[in-house]
């Protein structure tokens, strides 16, 4: 390949910027969506809202059991798995709320944790959920593709 042709092929992708931040639900679902509407109605990810977050987690956990996602043939040429998982909205909500609960409660010391449970009426128990994580693949000439991955084992939230 002569230098001129090589330079032309480099210039074809001059606007390319690699994604350096973690892949999130917002990357996977772009634009307005029922999932975001529901999460917005639940309210902010804050300790003051933990009671409502846990109640909605339990409610959507039941819904997710009746409406789970599915595996479909993927497009490996675009970075997908041969069998790609497509989570339901309910699974995405449960996973996101589970992550919120973990982020809010995990850093608390034992005494603060006990006070938060008492203040917001959190009953002791174990909540289980499958984490849904996201990844992306940049396919030169085609674009950036985001994929969901369902963790094979469930994550336990101990209240």
C-alpha cells in the first residue's frame, strides 16, 4: 500500500473517539424509554428514598420473573455473542434498583445501617437479582454497538 492510500484510510476514521467511561444503562437504551420513566417516578438514588427503592425493587422483581428476557441469535461480526441476551424492561429495572441499593447501603457502618433500616422500615431478609451489565464494541465503518450481559449467578442483597 503506498503512503497516499494509507493516509486516506487513516483519515476515514479521523472523527473516531474511543469510549473510555464504563458502559451504563443510559448507553444501552438511548433516548426516552419506559425504563427511564419508571426509574424517574421511583425518585432519586438517595438514602432518604431507600424505602421506596426497596419496595419497587420487590415489586419489579416479581414482574421480572413473569417477563424475563431472551437469548437470540447474535451478530458476532458486530461484536455480539453468538447467542445474545436481550433483557426485559423489568429485568433492567430490577438490576438498576439492585445496584442502587448496593451503592447506598454497602458503605454504611453497622450502626448507621441499623438506624437506616429502622428509620425507613426495611425488613431483614435476602433479596436476589441477576445483575445486567453492559459492554460496547466499536466496529470500524459501522459504529458503536452496546450489548447487555446477564450474570449467570444472582447477586444477594442482605437487609
